[in-house]
């Protein structure tokens, strides 16, 4: 069959995989190929055990796989064949050298740019999908324009707004699709080609076109605003614990103002995930590099508040368990950075586990999807840690439960049975405020929610 367009995606991860599966399902006249250097990942995309856990994804992949959706490790062939190349390789925060802990590590992204130049023999549209610092498109253009073959490339920014756990729904029914381009004739023409892809299933008024820098910056700002709401309510949760106010009641009362809105006001042990911290730090880094120190400090405080909240959770556990957790078994309910994903990148669970192990607690970690990642994240740490798929076994003989991830399954556990199997006095630290605290108290637990009065049996 002859396809109308050949679309390539470099990077078969959390962003590239679901996005391309949806594009392929919705545009049967386009051939969509996803390539990756990771052969194991590519192999898994060809099976029913997809390399990432995402509700509803398998059905979408199955609809298009083998028809117009293909997975391959042959990056060179993919580039040669493509009319449009989406780049969704990983861009984690640098862990070394200048800008370590702040700037993005662009080595994978730059390698991709060079590969595109090496294997192209005709004009192509390059679409930035990965989260990138502002003005990366310019660097991409410079590398592409260095090609000796005189091939014209047009760079488009099409940032991804999907959230893990709801990726398929977010892709099928996006609030908006953002497409940034150079405001030149060729730039606008390239943007129209990308608009046409999404217009197959997204209403025209939800497809926003802007200049390149607005698109790049919008992505960072959207994530910074969302993260800021979480840090704001988390700051309030600390105040609630001192004043007797209830953070849930405050979220409801404040969020009822239609100008504020209810979403993203759940107090928690802090936000995680691959985007929020990285994007804010990008914003901080770029602001500082332009000498805008007040702007940088303002956004950096959102990250500092998040770290404070994670640490506060650990300190509450230690303080309330009589200032020592040495040798005490603590069952961590959840390790993923949020429910409905196996992803643990920047998960508050990592900080909590590390700190409790440093304090010589004995950990039993349970999570429906994230145990393999948890094992990798904690590899090499000294201390006693057990990874247990069965929450009842994780809790047996434990002295405390620490809720890290808001999995639905944790709400439905038989807490009478769990209480009976635990050592006494038994504690619950609910870092997500998902459990029925009054009921747990009545069963016999000493309950420490976030930002709400604690319920204890101590005189
Ligand atoms: C985020 C953005 O939502 C998405 O648009 C962007 O493309 C990528 O980054 P994601 O990281 O998948 O998506 O998850 P999100 O649902 O935004 O949650 C991020 C973190 O905030 C999680 O750790 C979550 O548990 C936490 N959170 C969220 C809260 O603590 N409280 C809330 O009220 C909402
Ligand atoms: P994201 O959440 O941004 O999608 P992931 O880490 O899940 O990040 O996915 C990025 C993918 O990009 C990984 O599977 C990685 O192997 C792949 N990748 C990194 N560099 C290259 C490259 N030069 N060529 C092809 N794939 C790459």
C-alpha cells in the first residue's frame, strides 16, 4: 500500500510510543515508524507486554500495529524514508558538569540531530516532541543547516501535554495541541502539515499555532503552573497541621472559586515524574542565564517546597514513631510517582525510601506496577529492603504503613486483616490522604494524614 506520508518517531518511550500509536490509529493513510536504540524496548512494543504501562494503550497499538504502525531499531532507514520526523528522545536533568542538577542533558537529543543530517537525502520536517529548554529549536536548526548536501529542514515545536496514566485519553481528547513554527513561508507551510495530522481527530479550535519560542516556553510554563499549585497546597498542608485546619476542606473551599478551580489541589508527599521538576529547573536556569534572578528565585521556590514536603513526610514518620525507626519494618504502599503508571522517575518514594533506610528502618515496598523500577532505583543502597507484590505480605509484621502512591487498590484493602498482622502500636502515614482515616482509627491504628489532625490512641 502507498501511504500519503511517512512519519518517523525517534525515541519509543513514554511520550513517543503512545503519541505515535494514536497518530497511527487516527491517520490510517500515514505510515508511522517508531525507532529506538534500545532493542529490548522495540521488541516489547511488538508484543502484548508493552514496555510501558498505560491504561487503554494496548488496544490502540493493536489497532494499528502491522497496518501502519511499525517498531524498528533501524534508525538510518527510518530517517531516509521519513517526510516528518518527531524527536522524542529523553532529556533528563544533567547529573554532571556545568548546570548539573539544573540544565537538561541534551546529549541524546544532539546525537539524534546529527543522525538526521547523516541519513537524510531530501527535505524533511523535524518536530521537537521531547521537553526541551527554550530556543533548542534554534540549536537544532543550526546542526541541520550545517549539512553539506543543501537539504532544507524545517523545525517545528509540538510539545507534549499528555500525563502518564491518562496518556491515551489525553491524546485522543486533548485540551489543546500546540504547534510552533518559524513565521516564514516555509515555516508556516510545515506547521500546516503538522496541523493536518492532528486535524484528523482534534477540533480545529483546539489546535493552536504560535511562533517557535512561544511553543517551547508554553510547555515549561504549563508544567510550572501545575507544579506551583501542588507546592502551594502542600505549603498550606504544613500550616494546617499546626492550626487544626483540614487541607481537604481548604482545597474544596478554595477550589470552588471558579477562577481557581478544583484540579491539582490535592496535598501530597510532593510531585514527581519526569517533567515537573525538570521543566521548572529549565525555567530557573534560563531565567538566571538572562540575569533574571528574581524570576529564577520565584520558580525555584516551587521545587524547594516540593523537597520540603517530601522531607517533612519522613520526619513525621520518625518523630511519631518515638524518634527512632531503627529495625522497625515499614510497609511502603506504592512507589510509582502517581497512580496508574509503573514510572518512578523523580518519585517522592525514592527520597522516602532512601531516608528511611539511612535511619535503619526495614522496608517492604509494594506497588502494582512499579516494583521493577523500584528495584533499579534503590540498587546499591545499604539496608534491608524487600519488594513485595502482595500488600498483605508487605504489611505483615510491620509497625507502620506509609502511603506513597494513590493507587485505587490501596483504598480497597482489608485493613482489619492488615491491622491484625502488624506489630503494635501500629501506625498509618497517609501521604496521599486516600484512606478512610476515621475507620482506620476505629480499627486501632494511629493515623497521621497530611494536613489534617492526627488520630491517635495515645493518652
Ligand atoms: C505532567 C503534566 O500534567 C503533563 O501535562 C505533562 O505533559 C507532563 O507532566 P505527569 O508528570 O504524567 O504529567 O503527571 P501529573 O498528573 O501532572 O502529576 C505529576 C505529579 O503531581 C504526580 O507525582 C502527582 O501525584 C502529583 N500531584 C498531582 C499532586 O501531588 N497533587 C495533585 O493535585 C495533582
Ligand atoms: P520520555 O518520557 O521523554 O518519552 P523515555 O526515557 O521514556 O522518555 O524515552 C526516550 C527514549 O529515547 C528511550 O527509549 C531511549 O532509548 C531513546 N533514545 C535516546 N537516544 C536515542 C537515539 N539517539 N536514537 C534513538 N532513540 C534514542
